[in-house]
């Protein structure tokens, strides 16, 4: 409301005016709107009293007309033109700031990577923000190179805005699924949740019961953390997933969709066979990644170049990335490679 220079002038002159008063608080209160005066702390020395009055007027902002700050200053200095000029500047509220960008709608993520199209998964992930979403498990499907793993980048982008959500990303590299048994998977998840991996339940001969105890251990760790967790299991497809690891994912999906855990934690599976889950199909949100329109690519390239101050290069760059593709683009692996090259070129 007050510029820094105006604040220094106002504070200095008010202190000079208030300090010699027989009752500084009574003088300040008499010149403030009643609802502001009632909030003044008793027993403050003049300097702190003036600072408190100015802070309360700033906090009240434009709730009154004229603003409380104007009323206070003009009551204290009715014949001083410099204070009338200050009040003239602050009578009109500043233009409203544009609403912050919705991270779920991002085309260029905060790390400059693209996330293009895919309206379905954006809607599915946004729905996970509800306390009890109707479809609490999200499954991402698509051909190799279609961009399933980029879902994790969007989630990381979302979590930079919604800082109460902590992403937990467990990935099976291609041809490495044999190395991820139930104990390994549970331990990796709990480590990212900030838990003590030494407290893992002892292995039992009853594999189904052990999977249940591991799932309960994961959920308890998440609950104790005080954060909401989005657990992303990436690449656990039929070719990679070990038979003894599947029961853990099944039990975990059930634990995360029941009771208090269902209000805080979410499960997102990429490249996973959702028919393995004993959850009513209508309770699972499924995205099959489609082809991508050239217009979405052009919008990303335009944003990328605008951020680098190179808007004039957009037409040539867009053509270089997209011209030999059909529309919509189906070869998303090749497109991703070209966009990565462009990001590296632009810097």
C-alpha cells in the first residue's frame, strides 16, 4: 500500500507527532477507525505504537472506503499536502494479480521439459487432490516411448506448487524387473517416505500375509510422516514384474484406498496391468496415451523460446521439429528426442 519511501516519511512524522502527546495510545486510537483502534496493544512505547498502527492499517488494506490508512493519515495531518498526495496514490487499489497458473495445466514444466496434450491424465491427477477421490488409483498405459515416464515429471512439477504432497517414484529399468522383489520394493518405498528401513516386517512362509504386512508397514510410514504421498510405480509391466512382487502391489492398492490413508495418499501405476488389481474397474482411472497434435507441440516450442527471449525463432523451430510428422503425431519417442535436443540447444 505504501511505497518504501512513503513509509519512511509517514513513520518518521507520526513518531514526531505521537511522542510528545500526554497519552500516545489515546491519541493514535482517536485518529484510527474504531475497528483498527480496538486491536492496538496496550502499553506500547510511541515508536512501536506507530509501527503497530501502520501495520494494522496495511493489513486492513481496502476493506474500508476510504482505506483505513488514508483515514489515519488525514486525521493526523489534515493540512499537510504531502500526506494528501500519499493518500491520493493509495485510494485506488492496485490491479488484481493474475491467478497463479494451475500446475496441472502446464505445457512447459518448471524444469523446461514438455508435457503436451494428455488431458485425461491431467484430469485424473487433479481429481486425486480430493479428500476421497472417486477413482483413487491412476493407471497410465501406452506403447514404449509414448511418454508414460513423463507423468512423473508432471507430478514433480505439481508438487513444487502443492508442497504438502511428497512424490515417491520407484522405477524398474528395462530388463531389471528380476532384481525387484517384494522386500526390495517395500524398502525402496519406505526409504523415500522417510521411514526406518530396518523396521521391515520379517519374511514369513505365508507370502500373502507377508505382502499384507509389508503394505501395512508402507502405509503406516506414510501416515506417520505428516505429509501426503503420491506413490508412483513406474515400469512394473508383465515382462518386468516378478510374480512374488505382484501381491505387494495388490495389497498396497487396497490399503491406500481404505480408511484414513485414502484421504492422504495416492497410487499411480505406469505400464501396469490394472486387471491384476481387485478393485472395481470404475474406481481406477486409466489413461491410454494417444497421438499428439502438432498445435500442442507448437505451443510448447513458442513458450520455450519466449522464456529465452527468442520468440522470432519460433516458426522455424516449430517447422524443424514437426514438419515431417503426420498430424496427430504418433511417433512420440522420436518427437521426445527432437524436443530434448531443442531444449538443450536453447539452454
